[in-house]
DNA sequence: CCTACCGATCGGTAGG
DNA sequence: CCTACCGATCGGTAGG
């Protein structure tokens, strides 16, 4: 693992807990035992560090949620594995502070710029892929389906993070089962 | 309107856009045309300012969503007005940066302390009230119902804030209609 | 990769 | 309510 990768591994963790703005160069460098300017040199600006953290988190999401479903045939089987994998990735606490993307989106949705754009494009691609599988699976209204599944998954994350409700994930799964094609 | 109320009106607005941590004393005081220490004196600490902003936002939520429903009889009629009022409050952009509470919860769910506690207690009381009306309305599983409605409303807010999808609110209403008792 | 520094801003205080 | 200040930390730069 390169030094840059080691920095980003920690950066993603910190950002999921404290937000992408709480990801300060001073804090991150002292935690990793290198100088501020040493860390800074890997990215060139705080914004580049934030963008790199978004990309690193996206790669983790791909490995944890998307990749395992690619063995399944397109349509209903893959859609089901996507949905349950999405809930499972939150339940397993892949990021210590909950869903990196939900936290980052809430933080940056009111701040126009490259970080917001990267978050929107990444989440957009994932939601489009879900809608595609829903269409192949014969779901009546794929966009409505994706809207509801997205809401339920994010709702479970929010409940778990703020209220420590362990059963939030089971509730999301139950509601999603009702939406999935039989 | 007292000076303190004027400060909090602006504080709630800023916090909904930039977060409760972005609510800096320096920024807020310069926007309002008074000195930092002048503003500081009204609250005593940044944390007290944040708590006061949460309370001010809660009062607005009560006026916008809860109060109009109190004319309706308990049970199904009041539940329906609660749910549609909740969506409507986001659609009307009562807070310029979207749902104050969703943003604040995402920001503070990983930071133990009085602000997180205040947010959790306030949202908890609202969700309990929804569950109570659902029970009176004869909803089969009131807790599951509230989980799903909460998710759908927050999902619409997230979609609208990040993707500018105008139809997110209509999608939430459609899904909620399917859950409400006939 | 480092030390040493820059101006700006942070939350907060002293004193009036 | 104000001016004037405190130490700490921010993102970032110079120079090696």
C-alpha cells in the first residue's frame, strides 16, 4: 500500500465520522505521524484531498456492494443482491461513522463546487444502475422504486446513527422486500 | 422581536445551509452588523448558540407542521395532515438549505454531547407523536409505519438538495399514500 | 519528505 | 453593547 493509499484509508474513516470539512490537514497529518506539508504534497489542496477521499470511498462501496452482485444474472436476482448488500454494508459498519456518502451529501448539498459534483455524479451512477436492473426485472416504475429503496436505506442509516436503533436495518429490509419483484 | 430572536433567525438559516459547525460567531456577528463579543454575550458559548438554534428551528417546525394538524381529530385525519405537512414544509423551503434537522443530525450523529442529545430528543418526540396517531388510526405496525414515512420524507429532502429533483416530493407523497390508512 | 513560516480565522476573555 | 486582545488552528507557501 502506497503512502497515499494509507493517507486516504484514514481520511475516509475520519470523514465518515467528522465530515469532509472536519478532515483537516493538520489533524490528519498528526494522526498519521507525518508533517502537514508532507501530507499536503500528496494532494496539492484541501479540495483535492476531499475529492480523493470521495473516490477512495467510492472504490470501497464498489468492492462491498456492487462487485458481489455482478455474479448474479441481470434483473431481479442482481437487484435483490444489490438492495440487501446496500443494507448489509451499513449494518457491517464498513465506515465507522455510518454511510460516508449520506454524510458527505448532507454536508455538501448546499455548497456548489467540484466536491458536490463528484458526490452527485457518483451517487447518480449508482442509482441509475439500480434503476436499470429494476427495469430488466420488470418493476413497474423503476424510478419510483429506486427513490423508495434509496430513502429506506438512508433512513435506516440515519436511525442507526442518531438513535442507535439496531432494528433499523431489519425495518429497511422488510420494506424493501415489499417493493422487490417476487 | 428581540435582538436574540433576530440573531437566532439568521443562525437557523445559516445552519441549514452550512451546518451547525459552520455557524461561526465571527461570521454571524459580521452578517448582523454587531461585534463578536456582543453576539457572544447573548449565548455564552458556541455550544449554547447551537442549542438555541436547535430550539429555534424546533419552534418553526412546530408552527409549520404540528400546529396546523392540531385542528384535525386524532387518528387518521391528523396523521394524514402531519405527513403531508411534513413534505410540504420541505417543498416550501421553510429553511433555505433544506431540512435543518436532517442536516444537523447527519453532522452531529457521530459527536456525543448536548447538541446531539437535543437533536435526538426533539426528533424522538416528533416520531413518537406520529406513532401515537398511527396507533389511534389503526395502522398495523405503527413503528414500522413511522420508520418508512420518516425515511421517505428525508429521502425526498436528500434528493431535492443534491440532485435538484423537483418531483422528489411527489414521489414521497405517492409512497406515503400507499402506507396511510384508507 | 522536513522545518519554519505566512495571514486569516477560530472560540473565548478582559476591561470598560 | 464596544475595542482590543489571547492562544490555537486553519489552508497554504518557501526553501531545502
